């Protein structure tokens, strides 16, 4: 009886639950089909218009960018006098500019610079090629066009060309050629139709060429040709019409826009079945589902009634209790008591887990804030980010947000107290001080430890608090923090107070702005509080005079291998900027320029900079050196010493080879009147350097080595031949009288006596 009641109740419930579905499905299928079809088609048209506007803006931006790039000071008539063998810096700048152009827009596939003069050559971002007459013909054709800036190409290869003229000249001598990235443009064209079926394309009406189509292989399909024929026949600039083709009806939307004097047509065709298919499918699914529920109701009621008791039964089995046969009331009471006991046990475990979660919550919150400040949460909305903050115990609703950046200074001066690698320890100590101080804030602030002598504060300002009240609180806390850091850590700090925002998604931008603003600290300046909203542009530095003389002295010392003099030059370089009273940002720019000059010396010396510095990114490392006093030591350890050490090893190997060639030359030419100057001239080396290195490597000076060779040969001739003494002297390059004196001085006997002794064995 009880189960029959369950079946009837369930059957009634299922029938009434199915009726709304049947009604809704019928209404959607019968009444709303046409209305929804119209609205969906309107949405399609609106999306089409927005996509076309985006395409037009993209192509217009490329044209404006090309016009701007073509007037770059590098692309003037000076290119006609470009020396490919010696003008390495100019060629490198061309590479760099082309690389910047190529990466400035995702629609750009490749950028080339073609020069007809001084030679037919084409530049790419990583090389240049001299062109044969056959290969240069396509580029020559580009120069023959009437316009200076125009679009060219077709069938998936479209380029934007800007001819380069001489000043006041009519004939161009080169051209900038920008090739569109085929895949990217096809993706943009694909967005014209949001459905898998249908087609979309771009067509150059002035040249009768297909530019891009989403058909396979970028080849126009029969549908594309039919649509384009209908567009050209109607001669309307923009409209939507219906096209019946191969038993299908398509909604075609098309238009055109002018591109540098040429007219490009665009079109999108979507089958009406693709627009209405979701509505029809949904309606049928509702009808089928509701009908199926009615059929299953009778069968389901039978089986479901047998399982109504199953939740309690499963709970009892989980509790480990078997229901007794008698005493049902007492058993039921015991069952629920046992379930209650089990529930209490689970509650205690839940509390333990919650306590553990609370212990880990600060680390989780700091990790989340770290990702937020670095912009890794860009995909989340403001509400989602606010919910995340509140889940970590923060307050974010009806709040404005501000970033406070703290950078510790003077770590390099703490020798004896801390060593390299203790930056994280010092930052941790400072973070504890900050947390103690911000705990007294009238507002909520979360501390983020970056482990690199810098900290961040994400301050949530209540909407009721004015800017003046906030500034008073944050300035008071900043002054207290500066005093504590100087008293306990013996360090100084710069505190940068960022702008406020009502959008939590803007926090990464404010964080980057605060990091940049910290660079407006004067070089060598101590404790400082910077308020971005109070910064005055008039108070910023003008570019100081660059100390080129000190740079030349430093580079000269590096070239000759004098590390101490080079480091002194860097120290004087930094001092010159400090005396000029520049801010830290201007000092960093100067040091980056000096680093570039030193790396250029490395390249000129024939060494591989990647090998010398083991692939390190020196520019990034230099940007992380915040203290001006630490800059000379960084240049000494990271740049100058490794280069001089590698250069010395290379020069020693080269000089050893040169000395070996000199010794071989002496052994071959000892009979002639060879001298130190003539030998140095033949080896293309300075006589002074040859004499010095000969002594260091061989162990004797140049003249003594030559004398030993000649006397060794003279002893051989005296022992093994009957030549006269004068003939022996002449054979080894000496005059008779000088030979006698020299031989006696070196051997202790005259040449005649030596011959007698060597033959008699006496």
C-alpha cells in the first residue's frame, strides 16, 4: 500500500513535470520559429558589421603605419651610399627596425626592404641578399607602379608597398614591402561567418583578383564565384540578399571599402538552416524529452518506489548498523542516534580541516595577490576577482584600490652582516615590519613579498574615506616604516604610492606604473616617498650630457685588458651622472648605453658574447641593480673581468702561433741579413710586441735565438766540411772578423781550434 502510494505520487509528479516541457516545445516550434530566425539573422548582420569595421581598421592601421615607417630617418637617400662591407652599424639598425615593424601587428607576416641602388639587394629582419637580375624583376615591377603607397598581389599573397624616393627625386630607388600573414587574415575573414557552413571572402574588384577565401586551399569555390557574380551584377555597395543555390537558401551580406585607390569587396554567406537549426533542434529535443518522460513515468514509478528507503538504508550501512527484527521503534531511534553520532564525527573532522585551511590561508592569499599584481588574472571579471579576495578573508566590495611599492636600498653596503643570496631573508624581515605597521591602519592592506628587496601593498580603501584621509594614513605609516627599516635593518627605502582605482582589474597596470615611478629617484638619494598623483612633469629630469670621454676611456682600458682602469672608468661614469643630479631612470639609461658599447667591443674583438657571458641576459640583470654604488662592482664582476679573461686566453693562443712562425722564419732565413724589424714586418706585428712576446714564450730574446741558430749551423759546417773559416762565416750570415770574435766568445775557442778539437777528439 505504501509503495503503491509512492508509485501514484511519482507518476502524477512526472506527468505534471512533463507538461511545461510539452507546452514550451510546441510554442517554440510552432509560434516562435520565425521570430527567433529574424532576431538571429539580425544578430548575424550586426556581428558582420562589427567584424568588417575591425578589418577596415586593421588594414587602415597597416597603411598608416607603413606611411609612418617609410619616413623613418633610416630610409632616406643615404641608403644609396650604403657600404655593405663597413657600415655594420647601419645594417644592424635596418635589421632591428624591420624586426620591430614585423612584430608590431599580428597581421604582418614578413617585412622586406628592397634597394635598387647602390646594388639590387633585399633586406629581411635577419639578413640581406644580393639579387640576380632574374630575382630582382618582381621587385623592379613594384617600383614601376604609379603610386608611392599601394596594395599588390592576390590569391593569398597580398603585400603593402611603399616606394622610397630620393630627396626631391622622382624615380624611386627602393621600396618597403609588407606581406600579410595569410593564416591571420584568413582567421579574420573566417569571423565574417560564425557558422561552419557557408563561406566568406575578400575580392579585389579593380584587378579582378581573389584576395582571400575560407575555401580549402584559398581557392574560390563555385559558391564564391556565384556570390561575386551576383554582387557585381547588382552593383550595390552594401546590402543583404537571399541566394538560392544547390537546393539551399543562403543569407548573403556584402559590402566594399576603398584601399589606396582600389576597391575590395567582402561577403559572407550563411545558410538559413544554420541560423534556425539551434531553435528547431531545441524545440524537438524538448518535445522528445517531455514525451519520453511520460513513457518512463509508469516504469520508473515501479522501481523508484522500491528505493525510497535507500538513503536511510545506505546511511545505516555507512554507520555499520544492521536493523534488528524486533523493537523497531528503539532500532529507529538508535539508527538516528548513530547517524547523529556519525554526523558529529564528520563535523569535528571538518573543523580540523577548516583550521588547517585557515593556517594556509595567508600563503594562498599572498600567492593570489602575486598573480594579480603580475597580470595573470586578466581573464577574470571584477566580480570574480572580488569573490576570490573575499574567499581569502579580504574586503573588496565598495572599495577603491591602491598599490604601494616599497624598494629596499643599500643592501650592497651591508658587507659582514649579510652575503649574496640573503636578499630574501632581508625582504622577509622588512615584510614582518610592514605587516606590524599596516595592522594599525584604519584601512585594510595586504602585504606581498617579492623576495628581491621589494614589497607591495594592495590597499582597499572604503568608499566613505576621502583621498586626504587616505594620504594622511599612508604617509604616516610610510614615515614610520622608513624609520624602522633604517633603525633595525640599517637600510634605506623608496616608497611609491600609486593611483587609486575602482576596478580591481586595473591593479596590474597601477603596479607597473608604480615600478616605473620608482625610477624617478635621484641617483644616490636615500629614503624617499613618491606620490604618483602629485608628481609634477616639470620636476622630472632633462636628459643629462652623456660622458662620451669617460666611455671612450673605459672602452680603451677594456680593449688593452686593463681591468682596474676600466672599473675606475665605470666608477667615474656613475659619478658624472650623480653629480649631474639625475634620477635613477636616467642613470639606468646611461648605464644601458655603456653596457651596449662594451658588448660591441666584445663583438669587435671576435669573441662570442653568448659564450663569454654563458648566455646571461646582462640587460635584465643591470635593470635589477637599484643602487648606483653597486653598479661599478656589477660591471667589474659580470662584464669586464669575464671579457678580459677570455680575450687574454685568445690573444695568448694567437701570439704563441705568431712566435712559432717567427722561429720557423729564423730557421729558414738565418743566412740572410734578417732583423727584428724585417721579421715583424713580414708577420705584420709591432717589433716591440714581437720582441717582448718572443722573450716571454721562447725564453731568450730575438737576437740571441738567431745567434744560437747561426752558431749551431757553423759548428756543423766546421765538423763536417772542409770549407774555409771565411766561407763558413758567410754561410751563416756573418762577416769573417765578427764571426771569429763571436764564436770565441760563445764557445771559448776560435773556429779553427774548434775544428781541430772536433776532428781529433781532443
